[in-house]
C-alpha cells in the first residue's frame, strides 16, 4: 500500500476515534455543568474562558513549533495531554459540591490549552501529508465518516445517561464512566495518529523558516498577503456572530424548553446525520461551484438557527429544524478550513493557521458574553432574533470578500 493511501485510511480511523472521544466527553458537557447547579455567569464563562487558554496556547505553540524537529510527535503529545483531562473531569464529583461547577469550568477551559496547540499543529500536519488537489476530498470523507461514528456515540451515551440514572447522584456517576471511556478512545486516537507516515520534504509540505511563529514581524507582513487578510477579516466578523448564539441556545434549551440528556442525544443524532451528509455534499458542491459560493450559502444557512429557536415552544421543535443547522454547520466548518488552505502561503503555513485560530478564539472570549448580555437587557427571543440577523449579514460578507480579493 502506498504511503498516501495508508495515510488516507489512518486519517479516517483517527477521525473516528477522535469523534468518539470528543462526543463522549463534550456533547453533554453543558448539561453536566447544569447538573452541577451552574448559574448564568458560569454558563457564559464555560463558553468564553476556553478561548483565553486557546489564545495563550497559540502563542506558546509557536515557540514549541519552532523548537520541534518532529511535528507528528509534538501533535500526538498535545492530543495525549488533552485526553488526560477526561480523567480529571471524572474526578469532579468527588469534590465539595459547592465548588464542583466552578472547578469543572476551569478544568474544561484549561483543557483547551493543549488542545488548541494540537488542533492547529494537526491542521498544518494534515496539509503536509496530503497534496492540495486531494485535501478537500480526504477531509470531507474523514469528517463524514467520523461524524457518523460520533453521532452513534452520542445517541448511545444519551441512552445510557437517561436509562441508567434514576436519581441525580446516579446520573453524575454515569457521567464519570462516560469520561473514562472517552479517555480510552482518546488513547486509541493518539496511537493511530502516530502511525501516519510523514515526509517533511514532499513538494507540498510546509517550508518552515526561523520566522515560523506569531510575532510583530508576522503582523507587519500581513498586508502583503491581501487575500489572506481579507479572509481573516471576514472570518472574525462571522465567528463573532456565530459564537454569540452558543450560550443562548444552551440557556433556551435547558431553562425554557426543559431538555434532558435523552432529548440532547436525539437532537445531536439528527444534527450529526445531517452533518455527515453535509460534509460529502459540500465537498462536491464546492468542487463544482467553488469554495466562495458554497461557503456563503452554508454560512447564511446558519443564520436560520436563532430564528427557529425563537419560534420553538417545545424541545421536540428543535429536532425538526436541526437538519438545516447540521447541513449548514458542516459546510461552514469544512469550507472555512478549505479556504484557509487556499489563502495561506506554503512558507510558514503553520503561522498563518495559528493566526486564524488566534483571532477566532479572541472573538470567542467576548462574543458569548455579548450574547448573554443581550439576553439580560432584552428577552431570550429578542436576543435570538438579533443574533440571527447579525449571522445573516456576516454570512453574506463571504461573497463580498471573494469579490474584494
């Protein structure tokens, strides 16, 4: 089997194990936090604090990258450290009940430090092992299959959390087992990642220089990369409006629609199936019609979610429209990364990927607080409608960005 074909299958298997681990550990993290009696302030902190650790990680990650001689080894190590946090989460219920929610938020947030380094190194590593003409296809196939696996995992975990728990104490204990199982799959994920074949001298691998880090010089050079700079500006505006809605959705589902783990798993399953189909659909659509149009349609599609939440009066209403959400989110996630690979120069590519992750995490620090503040000074439905309008406007910017570039 050729090196490229071997990496193709390993990449899919790595994605499957990663999806299982992530869905077990994070799909119900918001509900777990609510079960620990967290208030609105902690919910906002839960959505925004991880970004602070991500910002710090991206700067330090640049230093790590410039000193490492083996990108695969460093990426694997960062993912391993991230998965160890799942064990620590399983220990939360042993703490004083008064501090559980706060400690969980701090632990969940600090996990983003190694995870953020791992993610942007993996994005760079992925671009190194697959040629430009095939990245889009390989990424869409990986994401599609991994999403199926993650969706099945979420449904199974939701079933366990609902059927095995007749009291709040039993529910929290079941969460502990879920976190431990997530750690096991995280180990398998790292093992498969380590099995990838990596050739740093291939014709499409990154050309790394001594300046391959985020610095003042890097910022000063950005105006020389016009297409990249326009893309980043558009991404910042879009992400801000996207992230404003996150705490609103959780608050509305739990406090107004009174969801539980069972409905969370049902909604997540429908969403996951839509995303799995969406990755393949958007991969083909972008290949025939271009990333710009596809990304605009996907981003605008995401603006419908806040409006439909505002119209929902029962939790099962969310299950009706989540198909549109899943299709839109899968397209946006896939096409944003494809577009990033298009506009990022080959020389010091990791720095451009890191800067992308940096600015989207800066918006994540602020946007959830703005969303919750909007809810506090108006009503939950008014806040959702405003977010929907802003999402629509920001989504349309992608087509304007294409014309400006």
